[in-house]
């Protein structure tokens, strides 16, 4: 697949994920086969003001390319100015794509007429996209939903408006804003949009496994699949999807050792990126995902939420892995293994 002059070596992309798709998470996804990654959504107002915190959201490592920075906002002039800020960055800091968030259902975003609220105003969409595309030196894309609610589904019309206004691709989360993340995704609308436009169409929604990713590709004819929550604690989902797509091979899920090793590495990368104090707090949700479904994971998750720093969290994960590998004492279940783990955490 190509979006403008940007090439992708597989049809499986990591979605922009608010509060999740930080640089370490994106790097792990790329290593496991994601053909591109996106930042979490970035405020266009913050970029125009050159806010230090906003600019930090836009930073990435070379190995993350191709990477898209996702902007949110509703003022065409501000969105164009934010696009110009990104395009005027030094080449090594400039993204490969600029994406527009037209799907976020969160109240504080839609109350600003941004995110999914844009789906209710086609003229505004046209103006935003045309002004951004007019100043951008990289492809401008958008991520949308089916519409605001069941009575106003307009994803096909929005996709056509995006194409006519200069967008180079559209990703469609096959739910309405009203549905948020509930119920079943309506993949048939992705197929309709694919037939209606010539730009690449990227499908999203209800992709929980490698098999789901292939089924979405085959059933809709879309050009690529955007994987979101399925990658939480499981960047290997991209490796499995590629193996199935490229070779018809079904790879096994990661072992407990692989999952905990990735968690430890993610923790180290996070500490390097944001410092040890913030890293320990930010990693709590990631740790919960890495250990989900493993024996006594609820107890370990509780302990991870009480750790006081990176060293304590690392010690907890190492001790947990040792207990799992021994397969002996009831790890973190109140038996001797739990006391050993507590000791390791305290020592850390």
C-alpha cells in the first residue's frame, strides 16, 4: 500500500491510541511487524502555541517510521497552522503523515466541535482538509467513524468529501460516535466506502486476532487494517497477522516469559523516555495488559499499582517470572512465593 509517497510493507498498522501509543509502545509494535504507527492525538492549539508538552507528544525515534502524527481541533486556520508547524520541523523530526482525528467520542473533545463532532459538518470537514492539504508537505489523512449516531451514518459521504478536499487516505472505525466501543463493528460500511473512493481505505473495529485482521481485509476489500486495543500488551499480534497473511502460518501466542520480558523492556524504554517516576505510573496499565490471563495476575496487578518506582516494578516482574517458570508455590497467592516477591519488591 502507498499513501502519497509513503510505502507500507504490510497492511497492518498501529492505531493512534490516546494515553497508550507512546514511543516505547510504538517501537515494540514496529519491531513485531506493524507497518506504520501513529501518535496519540495531539492538540492543534498546543502546537500553534509551541507548547513544550504538546511538542513532546510529537517526538519519535527513527525506527518508528513511517509514523503519523494525529491532530485534533476544529478551527481550519489553526489546523492549517499546526500542519505548517509540523512540516517546518527539521527533516529528522518531521512525520511521514499528518492524520486528522474525526472519531474521538470523548465528551471534552466533541464539546469543542472536534473529534467525532466534525462528522456532523461536511462543509467544515472540507475546509479543514483543503487548508491542511494546501500547506502540508506530507500526506494528510483522516480517521473517522460511521457517523454521529445510528440515524446519521455518513461515513461514505465523509470519505468522498475527504478525497475531494485533498486527503490521501481514510481510516474508518466501523461504529458511530454513539456506539463508542460497544456492540459489533459494521464492516459492511467499510466495504461501501472502499467502492466509493479511490484513496486507500483502512478498516478498524473488532480486530481482536490475526484471523480478524485477515477477515476484515478479505470481506471489505479495504487496503489495510488498523489494529488498536488488540495490541495492548500484545505487540506480537502484528507478527501473527503478517505470518497468516504472507505465509498462511498460524504462530502461537507469546509465552509468559516473552510477555514479561517485553514488559521489562517496555519499562526500561519508558524510563529513558520520560524519567523513572513518571514511567512507573505510566507503566501500570501496560503491566496489567502484559500479564492478563496469567496465573495470579490480579494479585500482581495490585502490587504493580502500589510500586514506588521503576526498580520496584522491575523486581516485581522478575520475581513473578521466576515463580511462573518454577511452576511451584502459588505465586502471589499468599503462599511462600508471595512473601519472596514482596521481599524482592522491598529490596528494589
